[in-house]
């Protein structure tokens, strides 16, 4: 059984036992959370497609860690103007361990 969920504006295909990094969530490390924005649910041959969500479907996950991704460098340069700007960015993330997928 697997599901397609939406969190942080992105979609992820998840199954029980998966580890995934999502946009930072307001939850403590070790806390059990439920993701209810399930877009697709597949159980063997049975496929449930949401409109936009599958009613009653939930994905349970445990928060493993919070962290920051690698630094991304941004460089803007205007030719012949002697102008250059350099910046960096590190995106916050939450690492989740999927503990269960249920149809409701």
C-alpha cells in the first residue's frame, strides 16, 4: 500500500517504512503526526483518486529530525557595469519516518 501526499506545496509518494525530507513542520522531534492531505491511495489493485483529497485517508509519520539543507549560492552579475551580488540560502527541512498508511 502506498499513497501520494501533499505537504509544503510539494507532492510525495510514500509507503510504510519510508524516510523523507519535507518543508519544515511545526512539530517536536519524536512526535507522531498525521498527514491528511492524501491525493492518491493504492492498495494492491484498488486505486482511490481524490477530488482533490481521498476522504478518510491518513498517513502517520514520526518526526525524526529538523535541519538545514546544503548552501545554495546565488550570483547576480551585470556585465560591463562593475556590479556583482552574491548571496546564499539554506532551506529548513523536517525528516519524517512513515509509520502507517490507512484508508480510513
